[in-house]
C-alpha cells in the first residue's frame, strides 16, 4: 500500500481489503500503472466515510488485466459520470472545496490507461460507493510513451 494512502486510511480508521490473482503480468509501464492506481486509491480514501472498507481486486478478464478499487463513498452523480475523466472537472463543487484537490487524479489515470490501450471504467454501486476499474491489455504493443 502507498505510504500516504496508508496514513490517510489510518487517520479515518478505514480498512483495505485486497484480492489480487497471482501472476498478473503485462508489458505496461509499472511506474505509470502504479501512479494511476495510486490516484484512484487516494480518491477512494478521500471520499469514503470513516470506518469504511476500501477493496482492491486484480484479475484477468479476456486479454485484459482488471484492477478494481471499490469504495463506500457517495459515488458520482449520474450527470457527471461522462465528464468526470476530464482534467479539472469536479462533480460536486461544494464537496471538492471541503476535500481539496484539483480534479486531476481520474484524468491522469485515464490518460495513462489510454497510453496503454486500456481504459478507466466508472460504476456507481448500490446503495452507495464507486467502483473504478483500470483495464490494461496483457500485451504491451499498445503502449506509447508520451
């Protein structure tokens, strides 16, 4: 777990649940993929309530590695889902003033996934929470350094 994320989770009495299949390998840039996952995890911690559980799953689906982060926060308003991956876009202006941030974390993660031929998939959970999936091709021929 990322040190800063671990400290923030500790301060909010949150727990991390991990279920990652072994031997998930790709030719993706590990530093960039780590950065994308870090951005998603930091958001999950920020928007989840105290004493909640944040879950990380890693598995292979078809020829794609799926890294899922599920939180117990408020999710993203339906009207904002299509815009939330844009840089500087904030779904709830008042909520973001309270929690800080610039609206770049998801945009950076999305750009990293696009560079690798993958994508970021957002899904609101019921009754609350958000699932963010980073989908990365196993084969690295799509990756283009920029």
